[in-house]
């Protein structure tokens, strides 16, 4: 039995929602994954009279496709979609059966209007929390448009394929055999990359806002909700709704919620924001800001948005090491998410750069998967909590190097080593390995505001106790500000504070 009793109980409730009959076409071998796949599809058929199975030969073995009876949908799973991908399987069953997907009708029309042949393949690991978004979006596109197909490929089940294509970071998306993109991508982001996104003309007739929020993470969502609840015209511009939280695996310090995951929290945030009639402009990157009679925000697509007040909540991004080889080998051995990409380095040697909590947590996680972990910390001592350090030092396959400076990440097609300097002796040394995980903190996304507002030496926007900046009418919140701590709950409070500050400014001016 592949599914435990609790999962079967939940699945049974979903299968009741199926609308039409579906056929699973299964291609099996005699290997362990094939046996597990056969057991899974047999369990599915035993749970619903609407599901039938037929053995056949597909492009990959083991794999199975999910089809309407008499009609190919192009939705294929190469590997057993359990772990984080179990939801992808459930949604595929429902949508192929005729259950409409829960997305805006305008997006559905965008997908249906795509012409041409698009054959997508996504390499995933079942422990990757970023992969299901991509898999589910491309599966949905395949169901809606007969010119689109999608195959989810479990990298652990097709190691030779992964190595031949140098896939060292997941999700890795290929379109018609060529690399299309990597990392978490929403349906809207995929459509934009295919040339189906909104252009400047769609923003030309928007009236000025009372409050315009720039950034869609916890601070931005909170600011938008607090502003909209005052009954004033509110807009939110987000390069990627949810921001960095989308890449956060486990959240255990969000007070009143014992445990959640980033994508789940972001979905709740977005649902809450949509309750208030806020004008959400997703996948739009801010380019510049100017204050005239009103604030004028220029987007990268050329559009200009006007507002009486603006709240900047653009968050922060992973800090780069800034050494030769880092950019060249990004997704070719240089990675930033141990949860997502760790399984691809099974049995190999890797390094973690950074001795803070995130670096040591990454090293502990990786030590259970890889052959050996080398931790490199610039300072003479690790900065992580004592409990994490104790756990790290108890592991037999971890080497900790302190007081060292990373000089270069080396490689040919992919990473083959790291060069560092002992800061005390200035002696350079080289370690042969196949992966480097960078975990050295965050840098605020404020470069585009150069000269516009006061920032501190590391680029954080300086704010007062009301969230106000040095420019009247301009407020800021969250990880892009000089708040001393970067936490989701602090960002939310900061966003609420800035929105109340902006409202106070409006009624006084």
C-alpha cells in the first residue's frame, strides 16, 4: 500500500468531486519505482469508479498519463507523484475529469488563446516545495490547451537524464527540448515569459490611488489590507506576490499558527487581499519613483501609476558572495535552497557558505543527503544558535572552517570545487566538491530608489516610528527598511504601521 489511511481518507473526499471518467495510461518496467507506481494507480482505481487504467508504452518508463476517455490531455507524471507533488496529482485528476481550475477567467482565456505546439518537461525532486507550483501551472495549461503538453519528471527516478542535461537545481523547466526557466514560477509568470503578459497599455487608464503599495510580501499585503479597510483607493504592485516567503519551507514562529509553509501562507495572504477590492498588479517590477503633484511610479513595462502616497515594501533578496564562478555556475552547482536542490546532490560533496542560523540549518539538512558538507564562515566563530551548533558538531560528515574567505567557485560545465583563503595565514586552499549552497543573509531591494530617499550604508530605507521616510508622503515597511529584525510577523506589523501612517498623512494634508 502506497497511501496511508489518513491520506486515503482525504483523497477519497477529493475524488468525490470528479466530474467525468478518466483513463490512466501506465508504462511500467520491473524496477522499484515501477512497482510503487503500479501500486499507486491500482489504489486510485479501487477508490473511484470514474478512474480506469490501461498499460501501454510511453516516452519514459516508469510513467503514467492522465487522460479523458478518448482524448489525450498531455498531462504525464514520470515518477511517483508523492511528497510535495501529491497535490499536483490530485489537481490533475480533478481538472482532467472536468472540474474547472480555480484561476481568473481572464487567465484561462490567455491560456486557451496560445497557438502553436508547446511540450514542457519539468524536473523536480519530491522534497522540493517550489516545484508543485510549476507542475500544477503547466498541467493546468495542458488541460486547457490541446497544443500544450507537460511531463513532471522526478529527478531521483531518472538520474541519467538529470545528469545528461546538467540539471542541478529544481524545478528545471524545458520547453521543446530547450531550457526554459528554473525556480518557482506561477502560471502568470510562465505566461509572461511566453509573451502573454500585460503591457503598458493595460495600465494607462488607471485613476490615481490614495495609497499605492510597492511589493507583495507580508509587509505589502498587510499595508494594502490596512489601507483598504480605511475605505480609500488602494493598489498593490508586486514583482512576485508573496516575495521571499514563497521560498520558505517551514514557518514555526508565526504566532498562533504552530506550523505552516511559505506557499500556504502566501495563498492565504493573497486571498485576504482580494477580499478588499484592492487593485493587484502582479508580475510588475518598479523602475523609478518621482514626486510631482502626485507620486509617479514608473514600471519596467513603461507604465506610469499615480498616487497621493506610496508605501515601499520591496523586501530583500539572497545576498551573493560576489566571487568568480558564482554567477557562471548558478543552477549548475551553485544553489540557494537546500530543501529544493539538496536531493540532486545525493552522495556528493558540497559546501555551505555562511555560519549563521540559515547556513547551519542548511548544513544539517544536507548532511543527511550528501556525502560530505564543508561549512565556510568568514568570522572567527559561527554565529548560529548554540543548539544548532551542537547538532552540527555531532554529525560525522561535516567539516567546519572558520575565519576563511571564499575566493572562487571553480568548475568547467558545472561546479568542481571552491577556493578559500585562511584569513590568519593568508594561505589559499582548494576543496574539490560538486555543489555550493550560499546562505549569507539578505540585501534590501532598494537599488531603484538611489538618490530618492535616505538609506543606510547597506541600502535599507531609513524610517521613523510611523513608517515615514525622509520624503513626505512616502512610507516604507518590512525587510527593505532599517527595522532591526527580519521576521514575517515583524514585517506584517511594519506594513500595518506604515498604512496607518499613510492614512494619517492623507487626512492631515
